[in-house]
């Protein structure tokens, strides 16, 4: 990422090139909800696949799960979300925007404890009112703060018409689906502690502030892994996962170390033993990208108590029985998407005095891997040759065929969507069966025989 990249750059490219659209845009949009366009869909798919490969495929003792978005409301009562999953909300008396008081305080350098009562948070707000301003109108006249529950309610299965009768919730985090399936997975597969269950899926939160593009959405996707361990091993295993997740960003995604940092949770939820976030330097500053949490035995103990089902684990060798502790890694697809996009975004001045925007994605994540151009649109023999190559390569890679405008313009377009290689079929190709391959990052071109293209791409892209 270049230091001058702004959020406007990212938002504008996302829309212009079909990465991200506002939801229901033709009806004026829908706050904090976004859709992935054609290239965004490919990028998000590649992010999910890379995470899954790193977490599930490459770890013998991590298995996958796909639990439902809807679960018994008893799950959310047991987990504490029905009573405690809330943010302090206040209204600006001047412009009437709703704001999260903990964020207002945070922006002023004051940390609000998650456990604070409405009374305590209001006192903190009052004591620091001189340091605080409404992000929209800059006033500092606010209503009293009130807790606002983030769970999204639905009327699934409620045929009485009375909204308050039997609330069902859209899941607020995917990990609860893992906890309530712990016994099913244990009984049906050959896993033994320590082992993990990983899941990718949608989560929903009634987020108060709809800011910062796809950083904080109301409908988003999480990639969570819950690792079940013996209590004595929890700290050691926690430290290993911290290192592995950091390594993912540095060595697998190739992020610049300067754009990442660790941040320890100052105010731990009561059950957590340790919690750190990996923060990324988004265009609006360092913010949480991924959380790594040591959740103690809280989750299984709570669900065991509320469901009446024994969730303790018996070691088959020693017969020791214990309640497993959980080490969690949790990151949003959308948030990783935004970090990847920010990291990849480069504005470059070119030798001819022009400039280009190029997304330098890691090849694994690039939405399109190869673009194929016939030099000219109206020459049938060039078109045929280019089509032939395209039809062959598209079976293996996501490819794009482009015969629109001059080749220079086509390069700029592919740069803006981060395509690693562009291949041009020209008149020489018809003579010598070679093509021009242009490299996204160096912009260097080389001639390669068509027979060797597959081998070349295989080496570079895999
Ligand atoms: N199970 C633990 C959990 O859900 P969290 O810190 O609330 O913890 C974990 O969320 C991750 O999910 C965050 O680090 C972030 O990447 C992503 N996330 C959370 N809320 C989000 C939102 N409203 N929009 C996009 N991503 C979100």
C-alpha cells in the first residue's frame, strides 16, 4: 500500500471495477450492507479458499463445519448474547445521528470497559464531554447513553403475529454453531483433543455506526476456528496460534510488516484468559483485523449447563475427564478483503509522465489470473488464435478475453483489477507461434512460445 492511499480511492475503485457495490443501490442503498460484484466475488472466494486451505487442509486435526444461520434461541440465551451483547448508544442532540459512545471515547483516547453499566458509561461521557465531538456535526451535546442489543431478531417460525412471543435470532457470530456441535463432531469423527473445528459463514449484527465501508457491516462473513485443548496446554497452544496467524499475513499474504501490529485487549470479558488482535493499518488508521482469544472452558461449560448435555471430554488413553478450553481465531472475510485491497493498491508514476493504478494482489488471490488479447479486433485470424488459447487456459485459470480499445488501455484495465499476466496475440504469433506476455508488477514483456505458456503460468501462479 502507498502511504497516500485514501478510503475514497478504495471505495471508488471498488465500485468502478465491480469489486463492491452498495446494497439495493437503485433504491438509494441500505446502510452498512454491501454486495460483492463480479471481481469482488472472485476475490472473496479466493480469500475463503486460502483460509480454508491454511486452516483445515494443512492441519490434520482441524475439521470443517457448516452450521445454520438460525439456531435455537436458547443458544443465544446461554451464550449471554440476549442479555449482554450490546453497545452503548447515544444520540447527538444537534444532528440526531446515533453514535457509539465507546467509539467516541476511544477517539478521544479514553478506553471504556465492556462491562460498564449505562450509569458508569454516562459518567465517563459527562466527565470527558470537552474532549468529545459528534463525528458528523462536531457538536458535543448528546443524549444519555443506553445499551443497544446487537442481535438481529427475526420472526422465523413465529406464526402468532406477536413480535415478542418467540424471538429467533440471526447468528451474531459463527462460533456458537461450533460449540453446540462439539459433541456431534467428537462422536462422529476420529478427532481427539487437541483438535479444531473451522467454519466460514455469515453473521449479523445490528451495528450502530455504519461507517468505513465494508470494515463494519451489519451482514458480514466470519472465518472462525475453535481449537479444543486440555486446560494445562491452553497457554502454550494459544501462543502457537498467535504466531501462526501472524505468519499468515506476513508469509502467505505477503503483507508489509509495517502495516500490521498486535494489540492486547485491555478490558477482557470475564471468561477470557487472554485476547490479542492483529491490527491492520487501514486508510483510516490501525484497526482490528483478526482476534485470537483464549476463551477458557467458558463456552462448553455454559452450553453444558444450559442444555443439560454433558460436554466434558474423556481422554481415551488416560480416562481423565475434563472440560476442554478453547483457543479461538476469528477474522471477517470482508475485513480481510478490505485489508488485502488496501495492501494491494498502488498508484504509480510511469516513465511517459502518465500514472497507473495497479492492484498487486498475491497471485493466489487475484480475481483474474490471465488476460488474453488479440492485438486487433477486426482481424479474424488474430481473433481465432487468441480464442483458441483462451479456451484452453480458461479450463485451468480464471481468464478474461479482451479485444476492446488499444492494448495500452487493456493493460490499464487489467492492472486495476490486479491480473498478474496479460498475453497478446499479434501478427508475429501467426508466423512464429509465440506470444507477448506482460508482467503486471514490472510491466516487462517477453516472448514465449504458445506451447510453453502453460508451463510458464504453472510455475508463476501456483
Ligand atoms: N467469535 C468471536 C467474535 O466474533 P469479534 O471480535 O466480535 O469476535 C471477530 O469478531 C472478527 O469478525 C473481527 O476481528 C472482524 O474481522 C470480524 N467482524 C466483527 N464484526 C464485524 C462487522 N460488523 N463487519 C465486518 N467484520 C466484522
